[in-house]
């Protein structure tokens, strides 16, 4: 498979993931990240990886993990992926589906806190 074919295959997969977001991804996107003052992308392609949510300005990736992320094969893949993104200066933060479902306000506060730290902003600057 050529690089161009692989790239278009991954792009197609990202597009499909955008159309078929999980309940928790939809909740985070539509009630928080979509209209966040800092621009976020969903299912963003970086290298050969698709990030659930990505803020380029802060170099922050947000991953929402379902139960499959705790299987050995997936944990190894996630570790390799996180190491690759770290080499690009991208911080990966992870929340479980349960976190988003049961502790949504805490997740939002945590994301804003990390964005503020990464960009050296105070909360007022970020939301105005």
C-alpha cells in the first residue's frame, strides 16, 4: 500500500469516526469543545494516528477511552501512540467513558486547567 493510499484510508476512517462518535464523545464535543474559545478538532489526523479531540494552539490531545483501551494489545498501542505524540510536543490526556458520563463538570474543569497551564493564560483570558 502506498503512503497516499494509507493516508486516504486513515482520513476516511477519521471521517467515519466523526459521523459515529460515542455517546461520551458527542457529549464532550457538543456541550463543551465545539464552542470552546480555543479551537478544537475532532478525530484529527496527526501522523498515522487519529486523535479524538485536538487543540493545535495548546498542542493538547484529549482521548475518551472505552473498555477496549484496557486490553493488553490496546494498552501497548496507546503507549506507542502517546510516545510518538509526546515527541511532537503534544500532551495526551485521557478520560474514561465513565468520567465523562458521571463527572462531566470535573472533566471540563480539568481540561480548562490544563489548557491554561499549557498556554499561560488565566481563566478570564481564555473565555473572553
